[in-house]
C-alpha cells in the first residue's frame, strides 16, 4: 500500500475490504511521506520493518527485485500523486489497485493506459459503487432489455459534507480537496462527478458523447467551485443530467441514479443500497431486494448474508477486491481470466472519467457550450 497512513480513512477502508473475504495479506508499504509515521503504521499492521519503505519509488524498485514480490500495489494517496505512483509500479510490471480518480489530466491517463497495456498488468480502479449487488443487477436488467431502449439518465453525487468552510478549520480532507493548486474548479467533478459518471456508464453500458456544463458556488469564500450541473448526450441518442456537489446542505452521501427506457425505468440510491426500484410500463412498481433467489447471477455472486441482511460500503469495496483476486490468482497460475461487461472498473474506465471531466471543464470555459468528448 502507498499512502493510507495515520488518519487516512480511505486507507482503512481498503484494508477492511481486502481482509473481508480473506484473499489478501498486506506485506509491504510506504504509508506516509514521514518515514517514522510509516514505520509506526507498519508496526500497527504487523509488517516486517524491512518492507516498510521510505517512499514509493524505493518500494517499487526493491519489490521488483524480490523473489516474493508483491502481487499488487494499492494506491490511496491524494489524487495529485496517483499518476507518478502508478507509473512507477506499472514500469516494474506490478499489478495496480488505485483509488479514483485515475489522475488529474487526460495526457497522464493516456500515458498510464499505454504503459499498462504494454506491461500487461491488471489495473483496478476502485469506483466501489459498482461493487454493490443491486447495481450489478441493474446493469444486467438494462443489458437484458428489460427497460427497452434507454432514453434518459439522471445521475447525481450531491453530498453535503462541505457545507461549511472546513478547509479554514484545519480539516485535512477539505484542505486538499479544495486546494485550487491541485485540481481547481474541476475538483468537484474529479472527486464526486466521476463516481456519478462511472455509475451511469456501468449500469447502462452507454458512453457520454457531449457535455454542457455549468459550475457555481454554494459556499461563498471557497477558493474553488463546489457545485456542478451538467447536461449530457449519450452515444445512443439518450439525454441525461449529472449533478455533483460537495455542499448540498441536508444531503448525506448523495449518490443516486435513475434510468428511463421505452419499457420501464429503475432507480437506485446509495443510502438504501440493498434495494432497487423497478417501474415496468405495463405492471405494478416493484422494489427488488438484495438476497432474493431470483435475482441475476451477478447480484447473487456478490451477496454474502442473504435476504433481509443489509450489506453496505465495505462489502461493495470487498466485492471489487475479491473479483480482482480471482483475476490475479488466475494470472499467477497461468489460467485464463476474461473480463465481463459487469466486471470491476479498470484503466479504461479511468481514462473515460478523466476525458469526461476535461470535456466538462472545456464546456464551462466556453460558457456552457455543448462540447464533444474526444477519442479515448
């Protein structure tokens, strides 16, 4: 693991996820830029002192030389470090699990994809919401034609976590997420918008082709825009909207999606993840519950506890980790492993996400003009 040291909540989330199905052992890390803090974290995690490294570059080089080198590295640093860390490990041929977004520019994203393709590594991007069983079931319903042709997609990740100027109060997460020198006004889209964008792509199988974007402030005095409203056009002609906000007062996590087709619609929201609402055109509305025997194989595969036992955030993360473990083990044993259309997000999803953000920012700079997303 690179990053995820003392006080880093996302690092602990990843460590819980990798342990949940007992498929991983954490054996090495560079957990902090402060080596003493990194060593302290290593002791806490039970890692041999000779595999707690002073920095990621040293870790990549020394692990490359070991007979028992790591199978994969987990990158949970702030976003501005993703590119350089991923590049260092990709160059050694070590598989990568990277927190989202992939990086902060399309040039970097394309370079990482080219390097991953060249070295043939497995690269997982942890858009963890696609690990939910009922999100997988929604994706299967759309692909099986239960909604007919998709016409409208409404996705949002409008959270209320930063309704106050937390960055002025010593809040570490708020400080870097609202730092204009890191990602500027695009931060709300990198941080939240990419989740809504990936969820829409994952469930529908469609790509966004054009964007018209407007960014604004909710909290006055913030150095970056904290609210984004986007109009979307999809490759099949469908229309959509995407709302991303870090200051939507009253909202909890705020991730939700609605998909409308010719024959019906569906709706899912993160705050009730074990249920999927389904509205067929010629039948009564249905609430589909995780754990039911008649759900798709994708939903059943990623359900542990059964009907009536809610599963949540850590389990969804763990589903991606476990799915990746299957791929890593197959690779190490020389067995074939094939991605499906509802597999864990990979480097390609990362590139699509960065291209989407850059397109939205070009649209915003042009006064909200419709802007095409270029080739990936």
